[in-house]
C-alpha cells in the first residue's frame, strides 16, 4: 500500500481499527488476569466486578473465549488498517455478534444498559455498508 493510500482511508475506518485495537488490549488483559488470579492485573475487575463473576461462571472456557476475542479483534484491526476485505468481513461479523449479544442481554435483563449498544452497532453497520467504505476496502484489496 502506498503512502498516499493511507490518506484516503475513511476516518471512521481508522476509528474502528483503533476500537478493535482497544478490544485486543482489553480482552488480552482480561484473559491474562483470569489465568493469573490474584496477580498484578486483578484490580482491572474493579472497573466492572460483575464481569468477573460472569467469566467465573464459564470456568476454564473464559480465558479461551477471551483469547479468541483478542485474536479476532487483532485480525479486524489489521484488516481495517490495511484495507483487507477479509478484515472488513471479520470486523462486520464481530460487530454483528456484539449487537446480537447486546440485544440478548438487554431483552433478557442480564445487562439492561446493553440497550445502548444496539443502536450504536446498527449505526456502525450502516456506516460500514456505505459506498465510500466498501469502495475503499475493495480498492485496497
């Protein structure tokens, strides 16, 4: 990709790439924290104690799930920064899964604040389906 190519990347694509990088950081730290209980990362659970309880209910599968999320976020971030079509598809799939999770959590009352995420994910998916974004990913591939 040429230096000029990055200048034409839509700003929202860059922002979503950064969002996916944040997902890499948070899911990675959470996985390490679950694998090292009582370790130096334990205070991260003070941010959202109920998340620790939720992950504990998954047992040994929680760190595995978080490692998978970390890898998918990393792939999405890479794809968004480099304009890979597979990265676009992976990012869209991640957002759809997140939206479905938010909707389920909101409907079943598990996490009532998840209602906030539903329209946000919908707007992000509308943005990602725009001609400008699709053209950029198509041209980059």
